[in-house]
C-alpha cells in the first residue's frame, strides 16, 4: 500500500469504527470501490494485522475520550479496592466471549477479511440488526451499576458477531445492551468501554505479523495509518455521543438505511 491509500483507509476506518456501520466492512470494500490492485499476499497475510494497527489508534482515542472511567478503574486497582471495581469486572466478563472465539477461528477470519461479496452481504444484514436495535431502544431503563455479569457476558457474545466483516461491533454491542435493558446512553457507554481491551488484545497478537512481514514498509505505513485513525476516531466518538443524546428514538435507523444502500449497491455491482 502507498501513503495515499493508507491515508484514505485510515480516515475511513477512524470514521466508521465507532459508528455502527462496520469499519471492517468498509476497510474491505474501500480498496474495491477505489479499484486498488493490492498485493494478494498482503491481503491474505497482512491485511488483518494492518487493520489492527488502525484499530490500535482507535483504542487510544477511546482511552482518551473515556479517561475518567479508566482513571477510576486504575486508581481502584492501585489502592487495592478490588471489591469496589465492578465496572472493570463487567468489562472483563464482556470481553471473554471475543477472546475465546477470536483465538478459535483466527484462520477462518483471515480469509473472510479479503472477501468483498461477504462484506457487502453482511453489511446489509447489519442494517437489519440496527433496525431491530432501534425497536429495543425504548425498553431500556438500567444503568451500568444495575447491569448483571450475566448481561455483560451476553453483550460480549453479541460483540463476537463483529468478527464477520459487515457486522458492526458497536452496533451489535449497543443492540445487546438494549436487549439487556440498558438505557441508550449507558448501552453506548458500555459498548465504547468494551472496545478498548478487545482492540488492544488483537494488537498484541497481530503486531508481530507486521514486524516479521517481508512486505516493504508495511510496519511504518501501518503506524502512520494508526495515527490518522486515532484522530478521526476521537472526532467520531464525540459525534456519536452527541448524536445519541439528541436522537434518542431514531439514532440507529439512518445507519441501518446507509448499510442497506451501500451493501446492496456494491453487491449488485459484483454481479453486473
């Protein structure tokens, strides 16, 4: 990948990561839309690690945006207030399903990441998921303090669907929060808090693939992309929180329509 392609892909990833429209799908579809002839070996072996570096930038933005929550968690750990660190335990429990499934199906997931048809189809399915999530929105009354560990684990299971390019991690976890009975703002908050450890865990596994890569400049280009992605992601999470607070009952529907239009349009173009 050249610098311009990295710049475009990083902007797309940073914008779409925290909106419920699947950043992974857009990262697969962007090269197709622009007609990039990327090295096939890069797509099969290094596309996932490259995307993890972009996601790492996103994770740093999430830590900054939710710094009060993470400072409180770390402060309680430092002062050995383990019994009073319930939010940390909810995040850990919610992360368990993704850790198990991610390690179990890593090879299959690598193949799916380079498939445009799959990404387009599942992006359409993501639209239906978001539409369903809109219906559940009106039922939520709980705060994170009232959420059980069983419900956190359920949201973690929902998160796993985002391993398939096309399904949105934030969309799946926010919808899971609605089903668990969380208020819309609390569901969004837990979704964003749950993202950081998953992304960091993926980076620990995948960064060595970049370091050992024989493709010239893969690591340096990935780092540059991560920086760009971090800036765009910070702006995205800010916009996302503003949007949710101003549109309590219709926040998900426009994203659902977007997924249907983009996924459907690209899928049709594949068979024309």
